[in-house]
C-alpha cells in the first residue's frame, strides 16, 4: 500500500470538480477522492494510492472489478451495438435468468436504476390494488422518488404512522399518501395494516434494512397479513438481490413477496435495474392484456441495455458456480470475527450489525433493531474510524462493508490490521 500526497493532476481535477459540480462531487462520496482504476477487490486513486475496496461502487462489483469474464462479455457485445431501444438477446436472456432465480418472479421489466425500479414497483402496486397509500418502514431506503424520501433518515422522527419528508421540494400532499411503521416491530406493522388495509396500495420493505437483519418472524408476519388482505408486498432487493443467495433475500430468509426490485449486481457494473413479480401484477405493463384503463406506461431509453445485460449475464454465470457464495460468506465471517475480537479488547461500546456479505460497525451500547436504534449510535466516532481506515488503504462508504468474491486472505489481513490501529487510536482518546 502507498500513502502518496495528492498529485498535481488530482489537485487540478478537484479544483475543476469544485467549479462544475455542486459540492465538488457527484453527490455520492466526498469530492476529495478520484478513483482511476479498479482490479479485483482493490482500487487505485488518481495519485496512485491503492485501497482494499469495500465500497464496490456501492455494491454492484460483487465479483470484483475488471473480472475477465465480464470484460469478455462486454467486449463481445460492443461491436454488435450499444443500445437499441428494442428487445435484444442479452436482455431477454437476463430476464429469463432472473425469473429462474427469484421465487416471486414470473416476469421482469427493466429500468436503469434502483430508484426507478422502486418508483415503478410502488406505482405498479397502487395501480394493481386501486389504492393510493404505500406503507414503508422508517429508515428504509427505496431510492430518490418523493414517496421514497419520506422518513428515510429523519433526525427528529415523528409519531408513527405519519412520515417526515427528507428533502425540500417534496409536495406536502405526499405525506398523506405514505404510512410509516418501525422496522422489526411485527405487532405494530400488522396492527397498522389491519387498521388501514382498505387504503393501502402496497407495502414496501427492504428485507434486510440497510444494516439491520429482520427479526425472526418479522417478514413472515408481513407476508401473512398482506396476503390476507390482497395487498402487494414489495421486497426492495436492489442491494440484496443475488448477494445473500442466488435467489436473493427472499431465498435467504425464506419469504416470498409479490414483487421485488433488483439492481446493482444484475448490471455487472453497468446501469441496469428491474422490477420482477407475479404475472397478474406485471400484466399491468402490457396494454394488450389489461386494456387502456389499467395499462401502466413505462418507457426508458436505456432499459434492457444490451451491454449492461451482457455484463449481468456474465456476472450471474460466475455466481452460479459451486462455492461462490460459500467463499463470500467465509470472507465476511473472517472480517466480522476479527473485528469483533478487536472491539471486545478495546472496551468501546460497539456492535457488528449485518450479514457476512454486507455489514458494518455501529458504535452503540446495544444491538440496533430499528432505525431509532441506529440513530443513537456515535456517528462522529464512526467517521473518525472510517477516515483512519482510508488513510491506511481501506475504502468503504459512510456505512457498510460490501464484501466481494474477489476479496482474499491478504485483503482480510490488511483490513484487520488497519481496523485494529484505528480502534486503538479511538480507544486512546480519538
């Protein structure tokens, strides 16, 4: 690993970014980091500093950067054309693979981003049910639409089920169309659904919410009560799809929704996402089947892009191989075990939250089970630790270690050494 100062080229690019980009960045990561290349489980910035990469492009690079089989698939498609706005073979084959993998999927509709997928999934549920309201869970992330940006990250959470808008520019009327419940509280969610069932178009949930695994029985209770009233249950699997198991979180946790959304991994590093679900619900996308009154229009210039679909097909072929998921889980477990030992020795109040392919450290006295539990964590301590990790050649987001198939024993050893040093410094007084 290197710890090189910013190069003249990097300083010039940062200055340009500050001039032409709001906040000097794309809005995702701080603008003081410019990535030049990635290979396997590592990336290098434009000044030559190398990092073990647990950001993974916010999750898509599950088989690692620059995987030769993914690159070969992309190179094979490029001379044939990069986009058509029409059916193409890679897109059709990828849809068939998703239908084969996901228990809820009879049919698939492609879009270009997870935000689009969640937006359309909620619209689809409302159209199918003929009701306007959506129930979501406090702290759940479902993209950047107006409905989604209700009680995603309220610093002063309100009273359930009234949502809190997370952004200016959202019409006040949206708050009347969204109900909010606490994640992992099956009694509260079931009571709310029973009380308001005739108003609900759908229920959307991350089966694994950010860093929070579902409590035993929580997802099954949601499935049972929504099925009782015929309310579409949407699993937002943009993050968990093909990550926790080949069949996603619905396979991993053993609960099948009516609709799921997918993204990140299915595009193999290219912009691609999808809505997948029951045939009778997905039929609303087909004018000839449902007629003009029920038809749900959905058009996207790059939906089903053949390059992205080719990359996604190659990625899924890698993940179907025996031992792929066992390897990812073994890497994640090694990291979690090592970090747990370091934290116990430090005496700092801290919890490991998540599953082996996706987890983080939450600096709090007790394990969080919902958004308000996470809100009580020491965010500044986490930021200091993350800054020390980056200085030691470990790249991650503000929260989440995304584990990939490409991370190896050397990466684990490097990260644990860096983490031990960061926690030692924190325990010594910050």
